[in-house]
């Protein structure tokens, strides 16, 4: 089965992504890799109106794990 139709967005900065995610009228899901979202969409378990790919946002690329926490997009 194939997924239902959806709009694909590929923002290059965090502020644009947050504006896209802030819609109350549509089902919007972020995609950042390592997820089972695409198979879920193919089986129509998830049917977002908009899929927002976060992979081009440089400020989210640094992930640090330590001291009992996870920091995303922060440099130590």
C-alpha cells in the first residue's frame, strides 16, 4: 500500500520549522530519520497533511548525551 497524499517541507532553519509545526488546522509530523514513520504512512496508520523534514537544520545536528540528560543542538 502507498501513503496518502501529503505536503513535504524541508526547512533550513529552526524558526521556519517551528512556524510550519505551529498549525492547529492540519496534522503535521516532523521527520528526522531513524523512525518508523514512513512504513506507518505506507500502511496508512499515520496520514499527515504535512511532513516536515528536519535533516537540513544545522542547529539540530549536534546531540550530546551525558550527566543524565540529552542536549540537542547545543554545543558544550
